[in-house]
């Protein structure tokens, strides 16, 4: 199964982070939790499945939370072309309103057009 690429449309894939250590293990706060060994393995397996489906993103956006950033880096390493990973604070829980491609300051084949 291949993925059709059309310059006039954008495909967005959402991948949830892998299993993380319990907040109680990192001082009772959720933010600093990292992936468990199982979380790393499952994230890698998910990325390998994405490769089989022909998923080839130009960019991976992630929350700066360690568990999300680790998942993003594992995914990027597996995907064709190892797309760049960019942390974006607007993806943190509780961040103000959604952002659109028109206001996003990230890179996608260079700067996004504003």
C-alpha cells in the first residue's frame, strides 16, 4: 500500500508517545517522565509499521516533553530519509489555542509560507 503524494495537500499523522514511567517515579510530575524500555520497543515497532505503509513525512513535530521527544526521535530514525524532529511548545498540554500552517514557525522543505 503506497501513500499518494500531492503537492496541493498536506497529510498529517498523529502518533501518541510510547509507554512512559509513572509520574511517581519522577517526583510526582508528569512532564519529566521518559519512555520505559517497553515504550521504546513499541515506538520502534509503530515506526516500522509506518515504513511498511509508505509513510514518509518531511518533518516530525513533537511536544518537548521527554517521552514525546524520545518517541519522535525513535520514529525519525526508522523512517525513510530520517525527517527532522522539531520540538514545539504549542503541543504541550494546556498550550494556548491550535496553530495552523499559516502561523507555524516550523520548517517544511524550508520555511512554511506565511
